[in-house]
C-alpha cells in the first residue's frame, strides 16, 4: 500500500510566510476575524484578505469553507487557502476542514499555519484521510507526487504526539480502501490471505486455515459458497494481544467474498463489476487490526475473515441444497446469492468456540435491502446487547461514521422456517436486512454480546464523501478503533 502523505510539525512563525512555496493555509473566523498568520498574509497581499471579509459574498461563508487566492502578491506560494473556522472547533469539523484542504492540494506541498489551533492533529488526520488515490493499474507516465503536509503550530511536539495514533488509524483506513478497490483477478483469496499474513511484521499473530482444516472443523456452510470456484476458500485469524494476558478478546468477524456472481442464482450483468467490493467486511476487519497494531492498542482483539469466491460451475451449490453448519444446524439454500451469511455463520461459531470473546462484531456487505432502507449515509446496526450496541453507536458518532440501529424479533425470525431443514438462508423480500441479521443471530451463543453491521451502503460509493474520493471509503475502521479505545483502553 502507498504510505500516507508525509506530515511534519514545525514551530509556528508568521515571519516565514512570504517564503513558503506550494500552498499556504491561514485561518479566518466566520465573523471575519483574521488569525495571526492571516494578518501577516493580509499585509503581504496589500490588504487582499481584508477586502475579502468586507465583500458581500463573505456573509455566506461558514465553518469549514476554503477560499483560495491563486499566486498571491508578496508571497512565493502558488495559492493562499483561507480556511474559515471558528476559534473553538470540534474534532469532526477539524477533520472535514482538513479533508477539504487535501482535496484542493493537487499533490502540491501544503503548509498549514495552525498557530494555537487545539484540533490541529484532527485537521492533519482529515488531510491524511482525503489524500488518497488508487491508480495502481493505470499505465503511462505518472507525475511524481510532491505532496507534503507541514503543520506550523505553537506547540508542535504536543500536536505531533496527538497525531501519531490518528495516523495509525488513517493507515488502517487506507489499507481497507486498497483491499476494497482491488479487482478480483488481483485480490484472489490467496492474495488476500498473503496480504494479511504480511501484518505479522507489525506484531499481529496471523494464521491461515486452509480448506482441509475447514473441512475438519465442519465449516460446511462457508465451504459450500466457494466450492464452485477455482480459488481455495480460507479463514484468516489475526490476533492482537496488547491487553491483559488473561483477558478475553473482542472478536471482529468479516465477510470476505472476493467476488460475488451470485452463484447459480446469478446476478444481473449490469453492475456486477461492483461485486469486487463484496469482501468489504473483511477489508474493514483487516484495516482495523492494522490500526490497532500500529497504535499499540492496550487491548486484546482477534480478527477473523472468511475468504471465498462465489462462482457458478458444475460443482457449485444449488438452490434447494441442504448444508450442515459448524454449529450442527442445517440450512436449506433457497438463493445462492444470499451467501455472505453462510460464510459468516461458520466463522462466528468458530470465533466463539475458540476464543470465548467478551463480545463479537461481524461486518458484511450483506444485503441490497439495507441500501433501500438507509441509503449510503448509514450502516445498518443489529444487536442482542444494548450496552455494546450503544457503545458502538457512540464511537461511530464520535468519528462521524453514520450508523443506525434496526430491530430484531421473533416474527422476523419465523420467516426463516424451512420445511426440510432447520432454517432457510433467506426470509423473502420483506425486511430482507433484518431476516439476514436474524439468520446470523441463530449462530450467536446465549452469553455472547453481539453486533451485526450491514455495510453494503457505506463500504464503496459512487461520489466523493467528506473523507474519501469516490470508491472505497474505509468506513468502520475509525469507529471500531474508537470502540476498542473506549471499552478496553480507558483509564
């Protein structure tokens, strides 16, 4: 993966403003009050900033807006970016402002004259999140990046220390985006597993369970999804043991369908190319584990991902087949395109049997129905435990990652009844996201707090977001890292 844009933290000195090249950022409040660096820039540009705030158009300026002056007089900079920001700014506001600055940078060096801005580390995080591109498969000459971020602050050492763990999370987000953006002929199940194994260099313990081991464990529902593909199905287990030696871990479980044709229940051709992102849940688990390892989280967390490819062939699972899960329950397969839950249920059961986790969170691009219900603004949240669910929702809100809780209940569960097996793998069109969650809940042990996150609408999008260009978003890495911090690392 491409490293984050280099970020340096230096002593704030407005006297250097005239000689800084690239892009320079100064601050003005929505009321038009010029910060210290802005006053210096105003003097250098012969009053340009004063005229700006006096203009009628400035009355519409709001927090987070960026106004750019090209080739400002009296300065060597290519552009002077005026960031409209109040004196007191929230972490989310600072990150969104940083993302706007990064979107304007065009690969040029950026110097932010942050002065005494208390949320300068969050602003730098926003810049790191937004300064992302995935062009590995484009040919031709590529302009070498000149990108560098310099944060000029009155307490540079303190801000740099605050940015360190945030940069670790940003790197986890970028890893998730890289995985989700990667085409399926590159990110095969084997390549995916290899990339996860490379994280042993960060201190993670990584195991790759192959098909013969999965067969021995009884993971028949997972294996049934991948049996129509030439790519071998795998389960990868990543352990981060940064907490107490005897403390039970939090378990993160991800759906990793590297490509989903729908199997015998073949999807329509239009839009099928987007199914390279059907491993988004596994991508988030991988990115979160990377973030935890990089920031040396003082917690025990285990990440498990089921890696398969859902293809039609003479050996593929058919509608009407009955499969026995690792738990021992039998599943009548009504639709082979409802395959993610078949992958997750075995991995969830294995996670509980082996690790006895303090809680379990699964993530999956599971249903198109969640997009109908929540669009691309929120992931669907389902849970059997109010305390864990509320802790996650609080973490997601703090990180600006949309999440909305939806109900569970017996009436929904009854829709999964099968005439010939213990359950069907779908419950019909009505409440499709809920019945999918109900299916998964059948594989949650009574004493395990559990959350299911349906991320089909937020894992990859067609337009730019606050923090990412169109494509993979990396949604969930920040929220899960914050949840671990709040639940297991708080003093």
